[in-house]
């Protein structure tokens, strides 16, 4: 049993009209027995000016494991109180993966 740590930065381009989701695959040096993820930090912003916030969402989907490979999705949403996701937003999320490898 050994623990391996990896930090991955997921960059989100400027987008409007929907929640963003980016898939990521990370390889470890040995087969993964179990793996967990933590949000190590994030930066999200409107790209067209200042807005009042209604909702800010950053999360990680459950992680799928196949041998040495971990696959997951990071989801991001930023919206104001206009009732629509009509303002462009962008940013990044730093994810730390902690794997118990064999």
C-alpha cells in the first residue's frame, strides 16, 4: 500500500448559457485501489464586468478507476440573479487526487 498525490488544474474557458463540465483523466504509477479528490482552490469570474451573485457552484463528479487511471469531471457554474445563465464566466479549479495504490 502506498499513497500517491496529484494536483491537476482544470481551466474553464469563457462560456455562457450553461453549466460547464470538463472531463479529466490522470494516470498514477501503480494500480489504484481507492482514490479520493479534494478541491484545492478555484478562481471563477464573470468575463464581462461586475455582477451580483445568485449562485456559484464548483464540484467534482465521482471518480471512475481503471487500473492506473482515474477519470472524473469538474463542474462549474456562475450566475447572477437575472434568472438566466446569460453572462459569460470563466476560471479554473485545482483538484488534488489522493490514491491508495498497489
